[in-house]
């Protein structure tokens, strides 16, 4: 996704995976991303997970109203409950407001 | 690290690794983390990198002054220049202010 504008909301999800049900986890992670993308004010998602099971997922939202609606979405709540029951040993959620952003891409030759 | 307090600054670094010099990269990533931890106002760091080379690193800072001092730190600048020259195909930096945070840990039996 392009960089979020100032005032956008970052919902930062840090998590440690349990050893349980890797296939079910992959399906749920996909369902979660699809559910987020259907919400008003969704800007995009970035995600990485280490080989040791520590992951960071950041969903980006247009404003606080959109981030709150995502927190309270029933599809989100259902998958979150499964996550606590099965897939995660721990997680942390940090909500932050974007101040500024920039980027760099390697110039191509020719 | 414990969750950052409201008003703390998240410096979110999203990156795509080039195929170059994985050993040198690991040493530089360690040097970068050490340099950050020596800065005033450093709160901690969280990091994850996918098998496909996409990584997310978030450094947490007490306030904007600390985040700016890190941006302008000469050790940081030198390693950043190496990153552009060698290790990354692209990166994005998003600076955001923490609004709220919470966490969950699986209860242990007994």
C-alpha cells in the first residue's frame, strides 16, 4: 500500500503464535484480512512473521472512527476469540496516530 | 518490552531485503539495535521478518525529541546509508504517536 497520510490510525498487533493448528491459523488470518478490507475507512495492511513465531501486523485506517468500528466488528471479534482460544500465546495491541511517513526504493539501472 | 505509554513515538520501519550479504546484514541489524538502545528516550524495539524478506521493525521512543535525535544520530545515518547501498530493495518509514495499548497473555494452568 502507499504510505498512510498524517492523521491516519495504525493498529499495531504484535503476537506470539502457539504451536496449534497451523493450517487453521492460515485460513483465519486470511479471513481476518478479508474482513478488515471490507470495512469503511480501511487503508491497507502490512504483516511479517519470524520463523520463531513472533509476528507484527499493522492495519491502517483513515481515522479513529474507522479503527473503532473495526475493533467492534462482529467478524473481527469472532476471529479474535478463536485466536485467544487456539493460535496465540500472547499478543499486544498498540493504537497510534500517523505523524509523517516517507519511503525509498532502489533506483533501477537503465 | 512492556507496552509504550500514550504519547510515546513509534518509528515503524517496513523493508524489503535484497539478496545481498546476509551475514553483513545480520551484523548491521545488531549494530543498529545497539546504537538505538544507547540513545536517550529509547523504550524498546520489536521486529519480525518473513521468509520472503519483508520485515517490520518498530522502535519505541519516549517523545518526539528522542525520535528526532535517533533519526539524526550519526551511527544511525551511517548504517542507514549501508542499508540503501546494499541490503534493501525498498523501505518505508512511518512515525506515529501512541494513543493507547493493551495486551493479553494465555493464562497458565495450575
